C-alpha cells in the first residue's frame, strides 16, 4: 500500500516559511544554515531530517564548513515540520 502524500511546512524564527512536498517521506524537521561571507554576502544551506537527533547532527559539519569556506559567521536553526494533506 502506498503511503499518503502530504505537504510539510516549517516556519523559521525570522518568519521564513519553507514548504516541502507533496511527499510520502517521513521527515519531521527542517534545518537551515545562514552563512555570512567575508564579502558581506549571505549563503543559505538547508535540508530536512527524519528526526530531531538527525537534524542536530548537521551542526558539527557546519562548524567545519565555516572554517573551510572562511565564513565570518553563521546561524544554524532547526524547525519542526507541520503536516497538511496533499
């Protein structure tokens, strides 16, 4: 039996809303890295995870990316996904 498709929506602290779907995947959290570059520009990296623990594991690689890429600073955020039917 096929799993039911639905939309997943994350609302970040700054009000940004990300919608994923329609999907049947069991994602529960959305993560985002907003990096400030040396030249003042901003880069955004994001993804979704099947648990809060999985999303939290993205934090350590962000530290390494900041060193390798020379980011001035970055913010790592996680938001729970809310589900709506597709």
